[in-house]
């Protein structure tokens, strides 16, 4: 019987996907939504790779057949079979859509199930996603700027054309922006961005970001578009911004840590993250200012345990006024861009809505 193949394309991401590559490959970057049910584990893949370099493909296949045989082979086929029975529209892929996915197809077919494999595999699909980012770089883009705490991310999330770069990166972009859970790999970030941009055929709205969000790079072609794009700027008073910062960087952070790690460990991890973040900007703050903020932060943690999260404003307010706000205003002075609109949060949301509505007309 023939082993069916299907041409690569972004529409395939709507279907269930079986990634038969080794776990280490999957961790480096997979297709969005894929499930890793490997043909070989990391050690087996390494041994087969060494044999391939030393003796060629035939010898490598022979070793792979020896390593994945008997009960081990039956368990791996059973895992594919169970997934295929739950998801009849599933597709199989490996790195280039060749040997490993073909072997998985053959073994599944012997078990009575026929699934297509993606022609060209992961590599071909990655090219499709990368091409979408390159294409999006040629389309209209609007950038939302504003001081720290201006709720720019929430504004982006309110728009049908909004692309939440920080959400895809799982990082808020500053020294204090690390998410409690592990973020995506660079490849997974790019793939998620490619999918998001594919849903914005006429243009998109993004938040003003530096090239790096945490440890992840915005792809260069899209970053250059962001640099040259028109901007709007949210202007809100300090007390409003402080409330947003406390909600995002303290209360939401605490809820996430507590939900995933429990009261005791979650509290310890949150304190460590916030105190470490303050230490990372120590040089820029200067010794005296850092020590003052460190004392205020310690007092805020004590009050937080008593139920008073507002106590964090005692160190957040000077951090914003003395560090983040001057840094942003300096960058604004150096920018060649004049904002299309400057106003409060609601007026900027309305402007972005109108700008988005004009796309594709």
C-alpha cells in the first residue's frame, strides 16, 4: 500500500499533529499544537546518528531497527495508534518528512491505520511560518507606545488586529517581566508569531518593544517594520499606572505562583524573582537608590503577607519615577517618530480601532 503525503501549508496547523522526532529536537522547537510521540528517544537518536556518520544510511537504519524493536516498538506504535483513533485527521511529521515519519507511517499501517505525513516535514512547515512573518513585514503596522504601566498589552488584546508579542514570548519585556512558567524556545516563539500574523492579512497593531523580549529576538524583518511604523502614545497619570503595575507585576504574579507551586513555595519563588529583578537594575539605579528601594521592597513583602498588596507601591512608584519614566522619555526624545495620536487609554484604543477598521478598504 502507498504511504500518503500532504503538501506543507499553514492550513495543516488546524489538524492534530504527531511529531515523531526525538524529545530534544521537539524541545528546541516544534509546530504549534503538535504532540511529541517519538520514534526514537534522545539516546537512541544519538546512537543512530553516530552510526550514520560512520557507516552510512543503511547501517543507521539497521541499528535503529535493532534499538526500537519488540515490546518497545509495540509501545510506540500503540501510542501513535491511540492518538490516531482519537484524532482521525492527524498528520505525522519528522524533520524533513522523510525516513522517520515514513517508518512511523509503515508501522501504523501494519497496525491497520493510515495517516498522511507532511511532505518536507518540520523544515518545510517552518519555511511557511517564516515566510508569513516576512510577508507581514510588508503590511501596515501600528505601534502602541507609552510609559510603564500604561496597559499597552491590554489595549493590544482588545483589538482584532492586535498581536501580543509579550504574550507569545511569555515575558513582559523588562527586568521584572519574567513569567513564573518556562517560556518558549526561540523557534516556538517565531512559529506562534507566524501563526498570529497569518490571521492579520491586512496589517496589525503591536506594542512598542525592544528587539529582545526577555531572551527572545523579534525576527529582524518584522522588527525593522516595527521600528519604521507609525505610533500612538498612551498618556496616563502615575496613580493609574501604579494600579496597573501592582495588578500585573504583583497580584497576577502571586496568583500564578500560588496556583502552580502552592502557598509556601510560591511565595518564596515570587519574592526571589522580584528581589532578583531589582538587583539586575542595581548598577543603573546607583547604590544609594538601590538600597532604599530594597528596604522598601522588603517592607512591602511583609505587608503583603498581611494582605496589603498596596504596600508595594512604596517601592514601585520611585522605581517608575526615578528609573523607568526618565529612560522612556529619553528614548522618546531620540526617536524620529512623531505620534499619530497622543491621549488617554480609551482614546488610544478608539484610535487603534479606527486605524484597524481602515485596513483592507
